[in-house]
């Protein structure tokens, strides 16, 4: 029987990590003039979704802390969607690609919402 990898076993973590890596690769093509604004911000927000999930999962014994970190992750997912919209409007992402990534973050948000509503399912 394989050993548990903790937060890495969570579908929501795997999806958030995958999306953050997709954003990293897409943002390599953003112009240098936006490096310190849009590029850094979208990368930071997208990575923060996965990192908050990981940190929160380690606090699963403490439901209020768990919920707070999952809420932080959800907020970062919403922020990432805003940056995606800016990237599309600035011509750095196609409408199709922005939509694919946004739909991924909407799914992350739904999963996080379930975790926030039912933290007892994750407590040790």
C-alpha cells in the first residue's frame, strides 16, 4: 500500500499546482515591461493558492486554522482570476487560454468551498 503524501494527495492541491505551473510557463512570454507588475503578481498569486493549501492541510487538527488557510487559498485563486483577465485584455493570453485557466481556478474554488464548509472531513 502506497504511503500518504499528505497535502500532495489532495486533488485540489494537485490542480492548483498544475495551474500555477501552466501560468508560469505562459507568463514567460509576457513582455518585460510587465515583469514587475502583472507577471510577478500572477505568478505569486497562483503559487500562493497551492502553498496555502499545503500549509492549511498541516493545520487540519485545528479546524479554525484549517478553514482560515483554505479561505486564504480561495482568495488567492480569485486574485489569480483577476490577473488572468488583465493578461487576456492586455493581449498576453488568448481568450481561449484565459478561459481554460479561469475554469480551472473556478474548480479549485468549488473544492476549497467544500473543504471550508466541511473541515471535519479533513481532521485527524
